[in-house]
């Protein structure tokens, strides 16, 4: 009887471990796609990352950190594009352009730090879940 209980407990733990590994693999794969994509292709890939299941705290942190990093990058790049458009337009350049540009540069720097954290978390997940 004891052997049966041990076998059942081991089987349940193995199924749970495999479910966690599957979740980690899906999130890590989506992060890799997002990282490798050109900037114009990142928004739908980031949205797909946000929609992935997340039940494990470390995988949820990986998903949110990576999504936040690339969302901030998108926002900063959009701000830079608006600055470029304003500068290229005929007439005087509004003074606010320099403020927008400074914020965008700060956001890009922060997004880069978060992207590094994202990569570190992804590496940890790959090691922990043997991906």
C-alpha cells in the first residue's frame, strides 16, 4: 500500500512539474520571438506574450518584466517618431519637443535595463525548467 501512495504522489508531482515546464517553455519561446523581431513587428508579439497562461510566480515575473520592457520601448520609439515628424515639419520647432525627446531617451534607457532583467529571468527559467 505504501508503494502505491508513493507512486501516486510521484505521478502527481511529475504532472505538475511537466505543466510548469510547458508554461515556462511557452513564455520563454514568446520572449525569444519578441526579442528577435524588428521593432515594427514587436507590438503583436508582446500582446501574444501578455495572453499566455501564467500560474508560476517566476514565470509570471518573466512575462510581465519582458512585456513591460518592450511596451516602454514601443512608447519611447513612438515619442521619438513624433519628435522627428515635428522637426521635419516646416516652421518653428515647438519647445516641448526637447522635453518629449528627453523623456523618450530616459524611457529607452529604462526599457534597456528591463530588457536585460528580462534576459536574466529567461536564463533562470531555462535553467530551472531545463528548456
